[in-house]
């Protein structure tokens, strides 16, 4: 059993991860700006903004693994990269494993590029978010070698608008977007979360990004 803190634990990715980690028997703390509509048994819920003084210090206190599922929207628009740089520094100092749920935009569509966010058809509205999270990945890759981090990117079709079903299966990739035989790239929230819990339980991607899709 691991002591896991999830930043953004009531968002789409975060809530799925909270549920998967708690179901697997881990000691889970969810940190978010708002309380969930329904709380899960055995999960500690902390309400507040990560921008508040001392919020990140409290989030790391006693944790073995901290995973950020924060989105660069709302109050975190253009501020997520800085917040996660601070979180990474805390993780390195305290010897805590640090995970970041990113987006699919920074994945390459083929070996050698381009990135998904740079292709025709990628929505202009989310390009700033993709750039912000790509910057987070750049920062992690340039971080102190003592920081134990992982960054996970979902399939292209991932989110509350495409929840899917828990199939109990997934594939793991690297920096190239995973697609199925039809060229589609999908993953449900439940199976994406299961892949992250598996990484926490049996680390296979230290200081590396991996992708998850069917």
C-alpha cells in the first residue's frame, strides 16, 4: 500500500485515479478546489487551491507518491507550469515520487514528429493548454537527476466528453501517439487510471513519459 496524494482529485482524470487507487487498497488523499458530489470511503478529501500559501507543502506532507491531475484552466491558466515546477522541487527535496497527467498534444503522431498539437485539425482552443503541459514535460526532462518523476499522456480521445467503459485492458506507449487498427486513439477514464496505478505499484517509467491507449 502506498500513500498517494492526487492534486486535482475531483476532475475527470483525477477522480478516476482517486477511485482506482482507493479500490486497489492505497491510502489516498485528494486535493481540489471543490469537494466531490459523493465522497469515496477511505479517501481523505482536502479542499483548497494549490495556489494558496503552504498548500503544496501540505499536499506532500507524509506522501510517498504525488500525482498532479491539474488542468491549465481557470485560475491555473498560464500558471500550471510554475505550480508544477514548485511541486517537482518539493518532490526532489523530500524524496517523493512525482507523477503528472499531461495531454495528448505533446505526443508525436509518428517517429520524428510532428506533435499532435502541431497537426491540422488540432483544436485552436486547446493549443495553449497543450503548450503549457508540453512545457511541464520539458521542465521534468531538464530536472535534477534526483527527481523520480513520470509523465503520462492519454489517447487523443480522452475526457468527460468521451468517457468510454472500463475494459480492463490498455496498451502502453512512449512518445508516439498510440492508435488502433482503424487509426483511432481512445482510452476510458477508468482504464487510463488503472495504468497509472500499475505504474505506481510497479514503476517501469522512471524519469520518462509514457502514453496509454487501447
